[in-house]
C-alpha cells in the first residue's frame, strides 16, 4: 500500500538515503553539513516543504517543494526535488508524489506548479510528459 505524507523526524535516516541518491544522480557533491541543513529546512516547513512516499511502511520516495511569488502571480509552486528508490520505480510512487504536491499547491492557492529536469533524464521525462506540459524552456545558471 502506497501512502504519501509530510516528512517527520522519524524519516531522517531513510530521507538521507533518498536525498543522497538524488544528489548523486545529478552529480552534485553535498557535505554532511549541507544534508543536515537541508533536513532542518524540510522539517521547519517554512519555505521548503517535504513529502514522503511509503510503500508498505518503507520510505521509497521524496518530494521537496517551495511556494514563492513571481512577477505575474502571488504564489507559484516549484517542485525542487523528486526521487524514488530504484526498486520502487514503475510502481506509481513519483506520480503519487507529483499529484500530492499539486494538491498542496491548490490548497495553498498557487496559480502555477512547475519543475525542472535535465534533458538526459529520459526515464523521468516519460512520466513528466504524461502528467504535465513541456513548455520548451532551457535553464541557464550564472556563477556567483
């Protein structure tokens, strides 16, 4: 049975396995201190919010999302991170997390819900193309 809920203190060790998997997928070096800080932000649920997907009681997927304003909308929802354990893929976990973030966005009054992924993330893009519309945007990062 798949269950989606807000991440809680008890999810810390399982969350870190998933968060490390996510960061490794995108080849992003992350220190232990950065994982600690990220977990604390998720638990505070001020700017960053976190959901977990449990399959038969085991945390197998996570979603981190942010509400923010934009020039053209008072509130939009950004799905920042989405990751599932490899053995849980193809079981509806990512879709369920995307749908629950959408539900949270509606409750919060967000006028738009969006996310980014890398072009090479072809497996995830199969799902994304089913549940959302690709608008052709390309992201650039300016080093600070």
